C-alpha cells in the first residue's frame, strides 16, 4: 500500500507566477467578440471581450485555454469593464485537466457585478492530498448579471507554477498515484473472479500492496483453506495491528453523563441561568463562566471551576464594578487563548439593549458614559480581554469601546467566536445586530481579529443595497448557529441557526488559507442529520475529526413560528475524513442503564446552555440553560420564541411577555459527559459470528445434521448478542437453513427431510421467521451488509435465469474454477471448492472488511462501475 506518492514528501513549492496560455477552442461567439480578446486587459474598451452567441440559460457555452507548458495552476483572475455591464458573467465553473477530454471541476462560484478584478484559487490537490498538474483550463459560463443578455468575459489571467523540475516531480508523483489506484482495483477484480495466478503475478512484478499482510493472511485462511480457527485468531492480530481502530471510531457511540455537584468554600455555585458564556483552560483544567440571563435580569458574576478539585470559585460577584470590566449581559461569547492565558469577550444582550429610544440617556450613564448629546445610540460593541496569569492576572482590558468603528462587527448577540491560538487570530461569525429596531432584524458577517496587530478584517462582507439582489454571499447571514475550528486543517465549520423566521439545516466548510467556502449540506436533515435547529451547542475534536452537537430548539416545520424543545431530542456526532467533503451524521445513543442496573441519570433537554470540551480528557462539560415551560408536558415542551435564542426577554415593551417568561425553567445543573464506543472485543465477536455462520452453513451440507445442530447451539450461539433483535433473527433463521438442506447421515449418504415447526421451536425456543423465498443452498444469508449490492460480484461473472420451478440457473461468463494457486494450498484428500462455495466465502471475507480501516484493505468500489460512469469505458 505504501507507494512513493504516499510516503515521500512533496517538493518545496516555488512561488506562483503569471502563466502564458492560448485559446484552444470555444463555443460559438457573438459577432466580433472573439475569445482571443480575453488575453488583453483593456477595461475601457467595450469590444475587448468574449461574448457567447447564445442567450438561453440552457445553452452550453465554454472557452478552452491551453497552457504553454504543463503547470500546477493555483489561481484564476477575471478582469472587468470599467463600469457595470448587464453582460458581465455572474455564475461560472472552471475545469482543469491534462487533456480536454478528461477534466475535473476546480471551481464553481460567482463574480460580483462591479469593476474590481476578482481572483479565485483553483483546486490543484485531490482528495488524497496529491498535487496534480494541468495543461488545459475550461471556463464554463452559467449566467450573466442581466436577464436575457449574452454572457461576456473581459479578461482572464492564470497564475501557477511552471518550473520544469518542480512540475516534472509533481507529474511523476501524480502518475504513480493513478497507476497505483488502477492496479489495486484490477487486483481486487482478479481475486474476486478467482483469477489468483495473474493476481500473484502482478503483485510479484509491481511495488504495491493491496492490503495489510494480516488481511491477506485472513483471505488465504478463510477463503482458500477454510481454516476457521486460524481465521478467528487473525481477527485478534488485526486488532493488535490497529486495523479495527477506524471502524470503532465510526461506530455509533453512547453517552455517559455524570452530574457534578461542586461548590465553592461557602457552598455556593453559579445560579440558574441561560445565555451565559464559558471558556476552557485545557492546560490547567479550569472552566470559566460569566453572565447570562436568569429570567428576570442579566447577570455579571464571574466564576471558575477546577476540574481536578471539583470545586467552583467566584472570581467576581459583579464585573460591572471592576475596572474596565464588562456590564451584565447574556448571549455573548468567550474564548480562551492557550498561549497567553487571556480570555476574550465580545457581544451582549444587556438589560438596557431592549429599552425604548427615550431610555437611551439612562443606559449611557449605566455604561459609564456622559450623555452629552453627541451620540444618538448606546449600541456600542465593547471588546474585552481578561488575564488569568502573568503580571496582570485578574485584570480586565477594554480593547475597544466600539469594534464597528475600527472595522469590526457591530454590537451583536447569539453570534459565534473561536480562536486559532497558534496564529493568534479570532474569528467571529454572524449574530443578530442590536440597534433597537427589533422589527427589522439585521445580521452581522464574518470577521477576523489579529491579536498581534489589534486589527479587525471582514472576511465575508454582506451584500450592499447597491449590489444586485441576485448576488448572495456564500454563507447566508444568521444567528443562534454553530461554528467550530479545526486547527489541523485551518477550517471553520458553520451550520444551522436562524435567519428571519426560518430555522436552517445547512452546513459549510470555510477554508481559512484560501478564503473559500464549500457547502457540505444544503439540508443535513435529509442526509441523516439533525432537524433544522437553533441555539444548539457544538464542539470539535480536531484530532478525531468529530463535531459534537447538543440539543437546541427545533420546529415541526422549518418556517413554522412555533418552536419545540422535544424531550427525545438526540445529541449528534458529525464525523469527517476531509473537511471539504460531506461527512457522516450519527445520533449519540443515550445510556439507558448504569452498571448497577439503575436507570442512568441524564440531563433534561434544554437550549441556551453552554458546553466546553477537553480534547485531552475527551470529556464534555455542560452547564445551565433553559428547559422550557414547566407547566407543559415533559414529553414535548413548546414555547414561542421571537427574536432571540439564548434569552427570550421582552423586546421594547412587549407587555405580556414577563408573565410568560416567569413560567420558564432555567437550570443551574452542571454535567460532564464522555462517549462510549464499541470495544475491540465486541468487533471481534461480530466478526466471529459471521465466520461461524459460514462454517455452520458448510457443515449443514457436508456433515451429519446432529453435529451441525450441536455446533449451532454451542459455538454459534456463544458469539450471538441475544439482546440484539437483528442478530437473534439471523440466528433463528440458521436452523431453518439446516433443515432445508439435504442431510448427511453418519454413513455418508444424503437424504432430504423437513422438520415440523414444533421441533424447530423446541430446539431454539422460538420458531424461525417465515422466509420470503426458498431456503436453498444458494441463499446468501451469510453476513451481507444491508447496503451492499447483493449481485455485485455475481453479475460480473454470471447471468441468471429462472426455471419454471422457480430454481435459479446461472450461465457462466467466467468458469470460476479452481486456480493453480489454490491447488498448491489444498491437501490432496480435500475436494476443490465449488464456484458457489468460493463466492460464499468471498462474500464473508469482504463483509469482514467493513471492520478494517481504509488503509488496511482493498479499495472500495468496483471496476464494473467504470462501465456505467459518465465518459467511462
């Protein structure tokens, strides 16, 4: 498996430079607007452009560029006319490739309708992290900014690397990668078809490995020799070699919650609240908690919890009276900087922020300002820093009185904030703007803050009123959403939340280095994920490549005004291999019973809570939140929430709101949780069950029925999880297979028999379920996964017909007879495997591969898929 492209380090990348290209072809152009015009940047000349001949959006239009030399293309730049033009290209795609007949999409985005040139990075690394070279670039316009106008491209420049030594190295690595992928699929195909001699010949003459040696030994032992005991022993070897680790990581986990009852020296702990903020110091095991809303007022107390000592300590009963300290607030965010030991705090929804305009002057006095009439609004976005160590330990810094005045976000709440501690950069996403106008919601964009330079930068500006309304930002503005940072890949994951009256279920990956956004899901609910949700909490384990999502408000219909806090709302884990590719959503199963048999204590469903995660300890910590209406049924607590998520206080004089809010139950409970996954022994047991099913199947056909029955009742039953309905159903069905097979007697003769239902019931206590087809020896009940293509291998080597009696008859394309490699391994007294037996054992082997990580087994997919693929053989 370890090829040069996978083990050697890529060469040092030279700096990018402008590339020379020619126009190799294009779709029909309009008039004198020939494609060669895009080679020259003359923004004042209205004729210096390529323009397609077609106006219809369904017409396929394109320009093909040929680079002067094979290159690694890094980016593409589009120049524009000196003023807005209705023909300006809006949406487009870019494809790259070594030849014009086989290209891959490298970009799909939009141009703004303005006069500023735009540069976009082009994909030049595949999903395996292998850099690839390019000779051809194809630009495919999709739409223009003006309706019913020809699409025009004014100027195109390409940047990349053409250094011959570097590109030749990249080309060699990429060609070796492709050769390796193809050969591994060919080898898999040959072995499936029992062409073992050519399989061995290719292996001997190539420098590749299809799978881990333990897996190869398992194939020989299980498929070729039927050495059942040796095969089971190899499962333990596979576990010791770490081959099962990846599968275990992707098994559906269980949550194990434990309530923490720590208090301070006076017996106190943080009071009931929601919409507070927490931050974790992972090195010292300290959790900081500040502010929130208790249902009546905003809070400004500041606490720290010592994880090892299991004790709270109050840092300040009121940060408002501290020098430079923040006033009472909720719906704010805090992050901890592991390098400096500082906490950064931004955003708020304070008691004064929902006042009527005539109350602004009083709010200014409360905020420490002198109302001199020079300012018409109190909505300033203060930015704070708190020192947990060093000479300034215990002190607050007011870094900015109003971040909006220095290029940062306005005053916001229910936003998200994370920090890249290594780069010393904070990222702020979304949030609802606090400006006193609760009838016209406004949302903030995405910003970064450089701690070293004290500079804000907008990363995703929102569309201005002067821009075309059809041009939308890559990530729609929102609040009450989730954002986490993968520090390994420098990727921000942004998902869910609310915009206007709609709950969202989309998910994006923002690559910081390239400033590009990839939509992972437009609706993850339809891809096995959570319902559209709001004020859910998310944390990430970058090493495991997992995101954990906890509770939140949902709606029966995404656009419905009535929100629901369901008692059965599950928590979720999102697992990914590559951040820019959609991953897998899995529910976190609750722990039903404790070890002593007592019902497990679990937290109530909630929202407006806070969670932090200790990546070293693999533990989640959760505090407080809102459990909804106490007078509603526990099964389905519903409450209407307008405008806010982390707190539902009145917005500027909603007189009936206080009586409703007083019924809500805010929480002060504190919990820790860890995920429990299947142990290696459990995976080995499942694998043994599949092996013993096949062993039993063969015993039914070759040995006395009594011996096969004894093996079923002892050896097979020993590896069945009798609490699992699926496993027990298969186990019961095995007995039916025994009595549908011609029975071999002690003298070696065979006779057909059937067993009354009463006998079957007495043997396994429950009758086998009625089967929908005859229990023939060809029935592939053995350990096939539900999502496998039942006929993937059989269709390649056989065609099938059904006789008048219903019996299947296969007409061979490949004979599937014994290969000389098998003959050498087989004892002279042993009969050769029949083609059907070889298929059965191969199915069991390939089913066992589900437990093996991608790096240790043959490739997924099939060569046959290439026949049906677009542009395939």
